[in-house]
C-alpha cells in the first residue's frame, strides 16, 4: 500500500501514472521528480530520501496535492487509489493523526511512527537543509507564496527554523526560477505536443518557460474563440490581503521607494513598514467612513497614494481615482457621479487643486470630508486605538476607475478586489518579475496600469515598486539607473520621449530586463528600437479599464516577430472571442471582428449607469470592447483599431493601424495618427496627422505619400496630410481621434 513508508513526493504521485500510455508516465514522472529535486522515477536505484520525515499532517498535504493533480490534470487514476487518497486526506484533516484506525495497511501492517510533534516543537527538530532539500522545499513553498495562504505558509515554514527561512528565502526563489527555466526548456524540446503536464502540481510559470508549461501555447483554434486557460487558479484575494501576505512572507524586503526628483527625499518602506502604515491609515479611515462608501483620491504619484489604496482596501472602502489634471467641471462630474463622501488631495500640482475644489464644493452634496496629503501624518494619527477593520470579501468593489473618455464624458467602471488582484498577479507572473527586483512605474496611479499592474503586481511578486511622481524622461532614466530598475512600464509616448532624451546615452541602464508598454498602439519599429537600444525584452500588453485591465500580454520568450507585431496571448482565466459585428458569431481565424472578453476580470458594471452596463456586457457575460481585432490560430492577438475608427472608403474597409505603422517606419516621423474624414465622392477618405521627429526637417506630403504607396494599396494611402506639434490625449496617453476629426472639419469649413 501507498503509506507503508514515508515517501518523497515523486514516489507519492507515481501511482497516478499507472494507467497512462507507456511513454507518458515516464515523461510525467520526470517532470515531477525533477521539479521536486530528484532524478526521474524508475531511473534511480533505491536510496534513502534526503528529505525530513513528514508528520501525518504534513503528508496529508502532499496527499491533497496528489488529489488536486489528478482532478485538475484529469489523469486516469485507479479508483482504489483515488479512494484511498481521499479517505486518508479526510481523516488527517479531521484528526491530525498519522493513520485512521480502520485503515487497511496490508500484510506488512502499519508503519512504526512516533506521534506527530506539536507545531511549536517541529522547528527545533529540523536542521538546515542541504541543496537538494532546498529545491524540494522551494518546489512545495513557491505555490503557497503565489496563493498567499498564510496558514499554508506557516505549515511549510515549520519544516525549518525561522532563521533558516529568513536566511534562504532569496536563494530559494532564485534557484527555483533557474531550475524551472532549465527543466521546462529541456522538456519543451523533447516533449510530444499531444502530452500535457500535471498542471495541478507544476511549479508556477515564470518568464522564459516554453510551451510545455503554458496550456494556450499548445492549443490551436480554427475560429476566433479562445477558451480560458484554467491551469492557473483565480485566487480569493483582496487588495489588503495581498499586502498582508507579502509582509508575512518577506517583512524586511524593500516594498516601495518614493520616485521623486530629489534623491534625498526618496523615502523607503519595507513590506512590514508598508503594512503597518496602511493598517494605521485604514483604522483612521474607519473613524470617518463606513464600509462601502466612496473616497476619492486626487493627486500625482505620491507614496501616500499607494498607502491610501491599501488602506481603503483594508477598510472596505471604494477608492475613486481622479486625474490630477482635471479642471473644476471635470472634478465635480466625477465626485457627483461616484457619490464620493471624501477626497484626499494635494493643495497644488500643476494647477491650484485646492482652489478648484473650493469652487465646486457647494455643488457636491455627498462630499463631507477633505484631507490634504500635506497633513497625512496628522490624519494617520487620528486612528482610534480600538478600531477593528472589517472583513473584506474578494467580490467587494475596490475601486471606481473612470474610463479615458476618448469619445466624451467618462464612465465609472466598478472593479472588484478579485479582478484587480488576480489580473495584476497573472501579469507580473507572465513578464517574469522576480522577488527583490525593482519595478519603476511612471504610469499614473489613477489608471489601472499604475495602481493595478504596478502596485498590486509588484506586491504579489515580492518586488520593490517605485511610483514616479509624474512622468519626466530625465527622472525616469535617472531612477532606472540609481534604483537598478529591472522592469519599466510606460505608454508608447513615454518610450519615445526617453529614447530621444539627451540623458539616454549617459545613463547606465544595464539592470533593465523588461520594458512593458500598452494603452495605445505600439508600433513594431518602436519595439525593435527599444530592444536594440536598451538590450531588453519588450512586452506589449493590451487591455481595457473594464477588464481590470489586461487581456493579453506578450511572453518574454516569444519570437522577435511576435513581440513586435502582436499583443501576445490571453492571460490565464481569460476567455476571448472575436465576434462578427453583425451576427455576434466567432469569425474565422485571422479575420477582424469585435474583441470580446469574459471571465473573473470583467467589471461589475458602470457605476449608476445600468443602460451603459447593459450595452457593454451582454446576457452571456461577454464584455464588448468596441475594438476591432484578429486572433491567429495560436491565440496571438492583433488590434486593427476601434470599430468607430474603421474607415469605409467607397465600400472598402480600411484599418488605421496598418497605415499608422507604415508611417511610423519613416525616419522623419515620430508619431502618426490616421482618421477618416467625410468626402462627397467616396463617403470617407484617409487623413494622416503627423508629428515629426524633433530637429528633423518636415517632409513634403508627396514624400510621405510615395512612402505609403510603396507599402500599401493605393486606396489606403492618405489623401490629406496635417503636421502637428502634439496630439490631444487622455490622461493615460491615448490619442483622442475624435478631436483630430473635429479640428480637421473646422479647418475645412473655415
């Protein structure tokens, strides 16, 4: 029987392979055995395990792992074995004993076992592990870090003394990542593509994994529907909960650095310090607001902004993010539409914000509290000593994020804790952010790319987050150098500004590994320029505020062509449909249609806007993005433009993105935006708005027209050319095409 002796995890799982095809058990056993620190099952001589002898409770957790492996990987296992596993698990979970009294141990009888030591005594009996044990322990603990289950982590740490945990934590994670890279690359080269691995027990995917560890990469489709990859779970996490988990796992690790221009003013927080201040601020919030109330934040990327985000999450409040560039009418709209009961702000940042608030205060009846970040310490000090923080659920609304408003007044997307936290985790896992690395984040915190991807993603990878006060290319380049930034995320316009800045050549950016961009079309030539000039891997991301925000991310180990010319593949647990605009049915692979998404990540709805919500989310739960996109057979996404931006010239559909990419490749073009404008003959024709590279002569329209004719069909070549110094943009950097169309029409009529 299985439990006649204590066995390592690879032997424990071996019976699961019994009914597989002849070559599959060996391959699957190799995956598990190597992952847990030993040679493949069947390829080694019997020998004593170098691992600590597990107690009944600890072995029961390995049994749970085996049961989950069989369930999630849908492996054919002997019914008797499955029944035995389940019975043993139920007994040990209920009693903590090593074996149930009615267990049939077979002729050999039960194993001789000492009673399981008390949890408090276990750490005294375990010596410092050797290298093999370190890898084995890491393989078991790493998924627990990912799940942020503090109880499970406590169990795992009982295998070591607490000092050992602290001493080896960084080594564990680094060795694990390196081993996982090597193992998965070897398996990817030799594995049959029809064989799936045990996703239920595999190590978490990290950047550089090959297709053997990524379910979608082994999938092909014939219609433009991509089923959700369920190999990675959606966790029941909250904004405050992930900070508590990070502080429990690595209390002394660097969590945040204030990205301000003055190096002497760059305060630093460890995860323990960040949690302590966030919980204190949360208690102060409970004295002024009730759970579920809305609290606005109106400020640049201050570290206190991040602390307030965590504090609101811990206090059960809904954070309403407000763009610091808003004028009085825009501010009043957001405060009234959200029903904000309070606002946190700075007195001034590029505009007199305190004055603006005073101008509209009488017109916002719901607003009863205003707190200035200049008085943050005094606010935190008001926390009642006996305040009890409420229980916050993963499906509670965490934030109301207002859409960028490229077409008019914004709508408030209600985003829940589960969506924001899991999406950020999937994102930073996909790009391979490592514990202890530095994530430099100039994206505005009032945007999901800033407070979601940057803040919540870094915490769930135990990385250090540097919120940049406000984007300035010189400041970002300096922070990347001095803080040894490994990952940088920014809009395409930010990338262009950094590459063109005089400081670019003199800064040491050798620590940078990954550049991330999205939120607006990223030209393929920009990707190639960044990778060539910085020596990094460029990962394009794509999403919408309503989806928390990301749908797809390019994997770092994708081909150079896929990195430059696609938006990557869907993140785990994300269902994608490219629908025919007329019928709603999936279009054939490669054909454009409306991009729709479904899953845990979709917003609850637009705040106080039932009609707009119903128009965006259909009865089957699909969120309709309004984007024209195509999906290839491997699941790689391409965006063709917005449905309303598609140009119809004499019955021919024209997608602006194709023309914009062709123009961006011209050496004199810094940015190009294409729109359709009315024409009496053709209905619509193409107009191109061009910003020239600084200090370059403005090219003649005929030169650009000839450039396009060499690369595009004649009907796609722009008829009208407009040269501009800058483009109208939203706060998140998206170009407002409707304003360009309006300016063109006004010029024509004038």
